[in-house]
């Protein structure tokens, strides 16, 4: 059907459905939180009449849980970007420095995986390039969960590691860098046209574990979008067909993000953020020796438990960044 009125109506309908889903994702948690508060207040009134130590302990525990949930709801309220509700595609790239930098990239991949697991998010590895000796040269993760992109957007930039390298026989202190960029995962209702003539598709053998299948079958797929030069790849699946579908999804995400950047160029917010993604302009430093400290150079938030942070406890940094952006009124 080629009637433009039909397609316009379809687009409007999809927009309404998305708006309803977005509002529902706000209203339902709020109603649930409001109900818990009301129940706790009612129990507190009963305890004022007749003391019950066991019930008082339960109320105290519930009050702490409500406080934590309220803080999380307040943090989420800072997410006002048009794509903040979406899932996230997180790309990690090792900087110069060989094995040390590649090991650092793998440590960051684990950190974000643990963060996602802590929040109950799903993590899928879309692409992974292993290092020659250890670590990874790069990886692309898809993280699925409420407002994943909104939260992880705070992680875009260069991350710096300072430690005594386990790969240095003289036990010297090394500085390594890895860059992180995050894209919103585009849902199917977003219309991004990709012409077959604009694509170059290459197949190759997947690297890493996989047994005889990996050794004998060229199942990995790399797609180059000729007009933009964007390159995406997938080797997560055993099927070449599935890898191609995954790579096409990555490409669609990249093209959507590219278009969003063009439309938001006048605001210069995202452009400025992407300009900062260069080695030597780190957003955060992780120091293991001679002391332990994680320092966010944007918000000046410092945490001394570097091992806890590397186990995924990065919410304080995300919260500080979002609050800073909210206070400054920065648009995204």
C-alpha cells in the first residue's frame, strides 16, 4: 500500500502506543511505591497504640527499602532524553598499550556486565574481538532493561587505569586507557531505510571458543555501510543468517544515532560529548596503586573501594553525573 495518509496514520499510532507505554512505566511504579508507603504508615499508627518489637523491626526494614526505592525513582526522574527509556548498546575499545590496555578493556566489560546483573538487566554479547595474549581489543554489548541507555549514557568517554601491571616482569606502574560509547537500541517502529546497494557484506570465521564449528564454518558477518563508512560485526551466533540479522540491527542503531545527532546538532550536547571521547581526555580514573581510588573528573566524586566499583557498583557515579546535568539544564 502506497497511500501516504495510511503510513502517516501508522506512524502516529505507533507514536501513541510508545507514549502510553512510557507513561505506564512511570505510573505503575509510582502507584506501587505509594501503596507501600500508605501500608507502612498504617502499621506505624497501629504501633503507636500497641507496641510490637517484631512488627517495629519489619516496619524499619520496609522504611529502608522504601527510601532506597524512592531514591531510585528520583534518579530515574532525571532521565528526560528522548531515547533514555531505550535499551543500550555499549561499545568498549582498548586504547594503545597492547596487552595491558586490552586487559583493561576486558575489566570494563566485566564491570558493566556486573552492573547490569545487579539491576536485573539482560546482557547479550553482540561482538567480541579477543586480544593476542589476554583481554579484548573491543566488544559490543546489548544491555536490556528499563532506561538502560539513560543510565549508561553517563559512561560515555575515556576510562583510565593506573596499576602495577601483572604483565610487567619489573612490576612497574602502568597507565592504560579504554573508550566507552553507548547507543540507544532502536525499536522496530523506527523507520531507518537501508538500501542493499549501500552495503558490503563480508563473512569470516569466528574467533574464540566454538569447537569444530568455528574452525570450519565462516559464520561471522561484517557489514560496511558504504555511504557513512560505518562498520558493524557479529559472531555471537552459530548461524551466519542470525549473525547477519544481529549485525543489521547494530547498523540500524548506528544510523539512527547518526540521524539523531544531525537533528540535535544545534544543541551541540551530544556532539560535545562525542568530541571528548579521545585518549588523554578521560572522564574517570581507576587507581589501584599506590593507593585505591576511583575519581570521576566531571563530578569530582571519589570512591576509595575500587574493587567494589569494578564489581559493578557504578551507580554513585551515574547518579552524580545525572544530577549535575539536571542542575545545569544540559540538553541531550
